[in-house]
C-alpha cells in the first residue's frame, strides 16, 4: 500500500510537470511557431504516453502479485461445506480479482488527495485570485460529493440485496431447469426473472442517478473553475500583468487537478467493492475443539435444527446409530460435531484422527477412478479391486481403474457414488466413519453387502444417521433425534 | 470479415435498443466529449487571443463560448451516462429472460452436461456481461467517432476559409487508419481472451468441485490432494493472464504514433493563419491521441464480452417442440425403446403398454437407468431408438403446454422449493386442486401465505409431489417419491396418489410402494421385464 501511495504521488507530480511543459510548448507555438515548439509538443505527447503506460504496467504487475498471493491460500476457504443459499465458491476467484484492483485504486485515491499541491503551481503561475477560485470550487465539490456518496451507499446496499436475490433465484431456476420444464412453468420462470431484473434495474437507476449527480457536481465545478480561471487570467493578460506562458500553466494545471479528482470519483465504487471483497475473503472459522478422551464428543449440545440436547461419546471401534424422522436435524448434528456448523449451545468435538464422512452429497472429482479412491497415495490395485467387490461394485465400469471419470461423477448413480465415497474413506484408513443417511439410496443387494462389510470392519468406530433403516445391525448406542 | 467481428456485430444486433434511445445516447455522448475538449481548447484560445491581440471585443466573444461550454458540459455527460446505462440494463433483462427460457427447453441429457461444474453459474455472469457490449463498447466507440468527425469539421472551418481543409483531411485519414489498426487487433485479443477465460473457467470449476469435496478430505487428513489440484490450475491461469496482458500491450503504441504523426502533419501542412488557430489545432491533435486510447479500452471490453457471447451462443439452439393436441386416450406405449447415456445402453428394446389408471412400479439396482426411463416416458429425454407414444401420438410431438399439464413428473431430488407456499406450488399455472389440502394430507400444515425456507429432503419430496398434482394430470411419473420417508409419511403419499384416478408410474426401492402398484417392471442390465407376482 505504501508503494501504491508513492506511485500515486509520483504520477501526479509527473502529470503536473507535463501540464506545465504543454503550456510552455503551446505558448512557444503561439509566439513563434518554431520547430522547437513542435519538437517540444511531440516530446510532451511521448512523455505523457510513457507515464500512462508505465502506470498501467505497474497496475498489472501489482494486481498479478496480489492475485497470486490470495490464490495460493484459497484451499483454507474450502475446509467447511457450503451453507445453503451461499453462493458458489467459484465466486472466491472473482472476489480475488476485485481485491487485486486495490493497489491501482489506492494510487488513484492518493493522486486525488495530493492534487491539492497543484494549487501551489496555480498560485505561482497566476496569483491569488485564480487560486482562490479553484480552492472555493474544490471546497464546494467535496462536501457535495460526500453527501451524494452517503446517499448512493444506502441505495447501493438496497441494490446489492436485490441483485443477490435475483442471482440466487435465477441460479435456482437454471439448476432445476428440467423440473421447471416438467412442471410446464418455463415461461413463468422467465417472466419472474424479467420482473425481478426490472425491479433491480429500477433501483440501480436510482442509485446511478445519485452517483452520477455527484460526478455531475465535480464535472460542473471543474468546468466552471477552468472557465473562471481562464477569464481571470485572460484579463490579467490583457492588462499585461502576466505572460502567456504563466497563464497557460494556470489553466492546464487547474484542469489537471480536477481531472485526478474526477478519475478517482469514477472508480470510487470499485474501491468499495474491493474492500467488501476483502472481507469476503476471510477464511471460514471452524469452531470445533479437539477432544482427547473420545473420538467424537457431544457435550450438552443443542444444534440450530432441533431442540434435542445431545450428550454422547463415541470410542474406538464402537457402533452408534442416530435415528429420527426426516427434517429432525440429524445431518445438522453431524455437521456440528465435525465443526462445520456452530452449535446453539454446548459443544461438539472430535479427536485429531482421520475421519471418513460419507453422505448422499459426497462427490467425486474429475480424474481417474484410481485417483479418486487413493487420493494421491500409492495403494496396490488389488486392494482397491477387492474393496470395490466387497461393496458390490463389480460391474464392468469398475474394472478399469484408469478410465477418466466424467465431470461430477456422471454416469454413476447416487447409490454407486456413495459407495465410491465410502471406499475412498476406507482406503484412507480412518479411525471414525460417519455415514449420513446413505441407506435410502441403495438397492437391497447393495444394502446387504454393505451391512456385511461394515460388520466385519474392525478397529473403526462407525456413526450412522438414518431415518429408520440402519446399515449397522448391532449398534452399541442408539441416539434418537425427536425434532 | 472475420468470424469474431461477425459474432460481435450479431450480438450487438440481437440486443439492439430502440433506435430513438440509441440516437439520443450517441448524440449526448458525442456532444459531451466535444464540449469537454472544446472547453480546454477554448480556454487556451482565449489566452492566446488575449496575449496576441489585446482588445476586449475579441476576448469577450471567446469568453462567452467558454462559459457556455463549462455550464453545458456536465449535464450533457450526466444525460449520456444515464442513457447508456439504461441501454445496458434493457439488454441485460432481455438476456436473462432468454437464458431461462432456452435452458428451460433443453432435454435433460443436454442440461446435465451443463449443470455439472459451474457452467450455468457462469452463463448467468455471461448474460450480465453482455450489457457491457453497449455500455462500454458500442457507445464509447461510436461517441469517439462522432467526436473525431466534429473535431475535423471544426478544423476545416477555421479561418482563413478553406486553408485548413488539407489538415482536416489528413487528421481524418490518420484517425481512420489508427482505428482500423486497433480493430484489426481484436482477433488476437479475442483469442487471448478465450484462452484466459478458459483458464479462469477451469480454475473456478476446480474451485467449485473442490469446495464440495475438500471438507471431507480435510477430515481424512488429505487436504494436500485438493491443494495440489488447485495449484495446477492456478499456474495455468497466471500464464493465461500474462498472455492476455501481452496481447493488449500490442496496440499500446497506436495512439502515440497517431498523435505524433498528427503533430508532424500540423508542422508541415499548416496554412498561414493566426497562431491562435495553430495552437487550437495542436491541442486537438493531442486530444486525438486520448480519443484513440478510449477506443482501445472499448475494444478490450469488446474482446472480453465476445467470450461471453461465444459461450452463450452455444446454449442457443433448441429442439423443435411438438404441436399435436393432447390425445383423449392416455394409454402409454413403448415400442423397441432404446435409451443411451454416456455411451452405455441403459434400456434396450423395451416394449410395453400401460393402460389408463394403471399403477406401475419400476425397480432395479441403482444406476440401472430407471430415472432415464421415466424421463423418456414424459418426453424430457429423447429416445436413442424406438418410440414412446401416448394414445398413439409420439410424446415428443405433443404440444408442450398441454403435455406438461397432463403428464407430471417428480424428480428424485426435487428443487425450486423456496419461497411463498403459493408461489412454490402454483408456479403461475391454472390450479385444478386444493393444494393446501394436499399438503395437509401429506403431513405439512401450512397456508398459502407462509414461506418455505430450509426444507429437509423428505419435506421437499412431499412438497414436490403436491405441486405436481396442481394441474390435475392424467399421468403421474415419480422418481423415488418415498425414499427416506418414514412409514407413516409413505402411507400418506400413497393415499394421496390413490385419491387421483391418474396413471401412476414410480421408480422405487420401497417394498410397500411395490405392493401398492398393480404391476412391477424390473430393469437390470438394460433389460426391462415384467415381474410376475
């Protein structure tokens, strides 16, 4: 940030210097129209180009550095599953892009603040009256600007809310498009989106109007300022108190002062976006404590999804079944003891050992079956094959471990995906296995082989949540969730 | 003209705003830019004039012009920005509606390809970006051209009359050549942008994919697996970003060269005229360089948007929908039906008849293709070979609106269940049933004005079932409607289904549902056969 400020000041000083040089060249041109004047003019043109290109390069470079630094630590953001209604994690990439614009916006802000220095040049070139005009108009511009800024902030929040609503709804419709079609409601969906979009735009236009009013003010005042300075300087020129060169410097520098304020004004909202994105990039907090005496612990735990108070411990090798009707909060309970959700009261904890978690939502990644199952460690293929057979995954699709899977594990049914996720866990040799309501998506044959397999799985504690049909036949503990 | 430019023009045309508004926006923009330049030029001219020919009369004239410009400039800019945004917004609403309507007409298999990863998420952002096509490309580009023309006309009219014509023509030629040069870089910009977007998309898709799996990997102590995968994508993205920047840099010198040449032209071709006008034209030459920089930025935007339009264009075409009326006879017949997915046969040579009012269960191991079969029966999925007919009419030939009202389909993992109960159930359709009563019969007691927020899976299933009955369908097709429900809720679902006299086809693992049905088909390894009880 310091370097951004330094660059901001340097670029401003250079632009003032170039304004002065332009003034000298133009006055030269007016007096003699010599070749030196043209050479000077060409030089000014080239110098301006070099300054702006250099600034551009610098912006590109810092953005690259910032992006790189953030992207490297992104995995920390993925430790906790996405909450319902939270936007896709792909948006983190966008947030990073916005944050990366931070330094360049900081240079603009610094330039705008430092442009006050220009007043000294105006004073030197054209005396107190021109300076006074510029100061008064700048003084008028700033409070008006701030007032508009506050108003537009309120509107912008309103707008962001609408917009988030629109995006969530539209994504929901797209993600369930076949259902929308099956229900004969495509046109309804499209109309709904158009209606939300229009109302979003109505608010956006209001916010824009306010934002543009503020830039209207600066534009207006800068225009008036240039005009008045030119007039004052013009009269002093007529009276012979001032040289043309000084007069031109005064006018061009005044224009430059307002230009840098205006540039910042245009990008003002982007700076706020960048700051907001920065706060979105704070990694999620996991509230869980580490337990030492048992593998999984719930101490007087109450979750957000049910009123039941849970108090249980799971020790090595134990079998525990959690039952309750759908919607009673079984999944929330599991997520809470894993530290993915904050409890309402009490606390959940788990030991610092590998834990396998399998649910209907467990997903595969692009790559081969072998990669998916071994997660990058060398595991003999025989062992993988043997495990798949035990889980009743022995059709031809599972014989070649090196075939690349289609994205999202397409081509596998939910029942197969769940068993692959289970195999992935088992191969990582966990101390605890948590099964979140997976029996429902299995056919009777798969269910039978899973029952057999889990019964024989030794040394692993298993915690299963289910509505009424557990895979664990002889549970050590039964926990009921009543809702 | 090359393909990328053609596509840009095509998309500009597709979202073209009303002509009146467009003309207003261009004029406001052009005039605003001219006043901006004019103000500075006028101020300088005033000073030069005062210095060279002291006399109040001459100065006063210029002074009036300057003040008029100073006052008029900002409202003009204001009007220009507002109308430009209005144009952008109007086009984006159009695209959003279009997106839902086109994706909503796709067959399931096509939708499935897009729904994995975050392709749909991205298409959303793409439609949003399309507003930049007008807002940040077309309008600034056209405005700058207007500014060029107006500036050149002013130069041509400077005194002494006719003497400045040569300079004005030279300037026009320069502007034309420089613009052409900038436009010619668009193709490589688009190419670099395509690579960049590809890398960015892969990075984001990988982020989305890993966000689903990383929590489980962290628990398993295998977070490094996720980190390595992301790192690979990150490197590719950084590389593409560099390439894109390099391509943008290629046209960086064009405004500079054009500005320098303009100054040289002025030096050689300037007529014998008042130095005031020489200074004015010199300032305009410098302003030309700035305008060309604006065009450059606009073209960068165009390249960025062209990626969006390219991807959206791929979503565009959709199958023709049928127009045959709903048949009176609702016998469902499949003849030699063959269904394929991901290069595997899920159903081979299936032939069967389901008479009106019959209840049919489809069973089979998971992954055998029951869901695909159900979707083919209600025309959401095309058959690879063979036919599905209702009352002798091919399902895919029946008028879509009537078909959807008469054949309902409940997905295995239903969605669209957030919002006011009335909206969730109604979805703008004509209601034939009392859905509140249906909901109550399913054990969900709510009235139309309450809201569904976070529903559990079992609740979602029941809500979806009640919703599918709203139009009074003659055929109800449901995919695992009772999986994960308690015994009590399963009874409720079956009771509600019994209360209609519609044909019912369910895919199920549930023994109770099977017993409730009249017939059971089993689908194993692509063979569909009727089980004898």
